[in-house]
């Protein structure tokens, strides 16, 4: 295995972690006005992700840094071509982070309501736009011979990409509802369970539809048996998710949505390899792990540092989840 392939795999793993962990963060933020009807309930809801949300975002920062260092041409094309979409995501995440810190600073209903809206906005916008970005990368975008994106922002808002955005938005929302069913108690938990059950069928159907629509494109790089197995696996996962919710086995259901998110990311990277950004103008203009990579020396140094530091970070984050593992209720006196 060469270093380019190693870093392609590591970046895919970072995005798997980001989508699973930050996915339920987004979902909890989106659900805030629906599961919490008073300030105490809203504090309980926010406290479920309070110790984790900033750590979960580190997965994205690390993935972005890894792309910048390992595949600078990929980074340049991605961030210049998707500039407005990524800028909107950045603004939303800034508002969301500020809202978590500021909402409890003043004991005023209007003040807290303002920041609660910021949390919802800061969770829903990234939840939608990440799906739009991923769908566009899978579909291919207009990249020329100079590795420049020559399309516009509105070219990214095509029906396929919007369907991908809606899929991630609903999947994150359901993922967050299942997290609340495990982490919160009382009426917040009850409402979260009800929402998860209502979303289950629509999310499952939408995921299956997106996979079916993507099947012709997947056949360009995968065998028909692989694509059929994928469709059956998605359908089976959807049925299993529905069954676990019906039998109120919410831990298994949360594992199911985590598997769905991980599978979507791994499928995308498997489909792309060895490309990192396909060009809709022709295969000759595709960005690959070889024409977009850094020097061998840079990749070698990064490999030593990454393989040394990443296990420590993973151990620390696992420890934080263990420390803050208790279920929160309205009787909890945590203030965040």
C-alpha cells in the first residue's frame, strides 16, 4: 500500500467518525424546539451534547487538515469550488458554537429563545449542505484541465444533490432523536422516541430511493452483483431499523443509523477510489490521489505523526463519553 492510498483511507475514517458523532449533534440541535417545550427541558436537551459537540467537530477539522496536507490540489479545488456552500456551513457552525456558550449567560426568555433559534439554524444548515456536497462529489462537478471548478453555486443545487441533502438532514435528525432516547429522560426522551418512530419509514424509503437512483452511476465502477448486494443491504438495514424501533430497542436502532452513516461514507470513498473529485467534463480532468497529492516526504512525516497522535486522541474522546455516560433528566442540575 502506498502512502497516497493510506491517507485516502485515513481521511475516509475521519469522515466516518465525523458523520456519526457530529450527526447526532446536528440532530439534537434540529430537534431542540420539538422535544423541549420549556427552558428546563431545553437545558436537558442541550446538556446531552454539551460535553461532546466541540470534540466531535475536531473530526472535521482533522479531516480538513489532512486533506490540506496530504492532497493540497484536492483541498484547493474543493474549497474554491464549494466556497459559498462551505462558507454557509462555517457561519452556521460559528453561530451554533456561540449559541451553546451564550444562551445561559442572561436569564431572559427572549435572549435564550434567540440563541435556541441559532442552534436550530446552525444544525440544520450543515446537515443539509453536507449531503448536497457529498452528492455533488459523487455525481461529478465541472473541473477543467487546471483543476479549477468552473461551475456556479446554483449548479450544485441540482435535484440529485438536493435529494442527498434531504437524506442527510432527515438521517441526522433521526440519529439525534435516537441519541436523545438513550441520553435524556422524562418527557424529552418520550418526545424523541415518538419523533424517531415517525421518521423511521420516511428516512428508510428516502435512503433506498437515493441508492436506487444512484445505481446506474455505481455500475460504472462497481459490478452488478456488488450494486445488487448494496441495494439489498440498504433495504435490510431499513427493515431492521424499523423492527428495532417497533420493539423499542433504541440502542440497536442508534447502532443502525450509525451503520447507515458509516456505510454511506465508506461507499462514497470506495466508489471514488483512486479519484478524490471526479470531473463531469471528462475522466482526463479527474483529481486522483496521485495527481492531487503532496510529496512523498510530506506524506511520510504526516504518517509518523498521524499514526502516533490519532490513537491518543481516540482514547481521550472515548474516555469523555465514558465519564459523561449518565442519562440526564429534568432533575439534573447541570448548567451549560
